[in-house]
């Protein structure tokens, strides 16, 4: 949605990563970036000859949420009850939304893809998101995507009612830091 609305042309590619990577206790940003990197290493690329002679730009990203004070990592809810638990935690302290992005520019070389330039980065946004306990069931009913969202938090539509504050990139909270992406695409000579 973010790429489509930003008029950045793209094609979805599959990856085979299970997204399970070692978790360093002391470096949350490195952990999130490692997940995006694991996706990058398992992307199913088109055959170089079928793609033509243009460079291939491959982007992977992953977003995780961590509470600012207690440092709890909050992934996607397993079910509605888990979503209720996550939303209760999120409402008690600010959350750090971190997205790791891996962007690589590749060219065909002797029938294989070769990376000629790359950018790997993280973007962090601090968010206060408070769904009052008496409204959690209404929120989950009105925002079904929350059951598939990191931190069970959706800041669009009905969910915007609960966004108390945001410090940093709004599109990062949506799952892809667009400003940073456009800067890196420009640096890698991506043509729009």
C-alpha cells in the first residue's frame, strides 16, 4: 500500500525465510535488521535473462515493537486474547517501532545476480498508543488487521483514535519508512 500510494513501481517476490534469527539481548535494532536480512537472503529472484538488462532492486523489511521502559518485544498477536494482552501492555508505556530495511541493487552477470550496491538500515519511531481497556473489544472488532499487526496497533482508520503521540516517521509505524527508502533509492539511481 505504501509503495503503491507513493507511485514507486514494484513487483512482489516471495521469500522462504522463517524469520527466526538469533536474538541479541542488547541490540534490538540489530535483531530487527537481521530478520530483514534473513528475508533478503531467501528472496526468490527472477531469472536474470527474463528480467532484461535493467538492474534489479530488491527490498525486504521487517517491523517489530518493543516497550520503551520494560523492553518487552511485542510481535503479532497469536489470537484475540493475546491481542488484548498486548494492547494492555502498549497502553501502559510508550513503544519503540523499529523497521529494518535491506535494499540491494543487483545486475545480471554471467547468468547470476550480483549485488553492486546496497543499503541496510533501521528506522525508529516512538509511539504512545492507548486503547482504554473498556474499548479493546470494540477496537478489535472495528480493526481486524490488528490481529496481524505488530503490537496489535493499527494507526489508520478507527485505530487513529488511539494514537496519542508519535515522534519520528509515520510511515515507519505503517511498516516501511518511506522517506529513508526514497533517499536510498535515489542514491542507488533507481528510476521512477
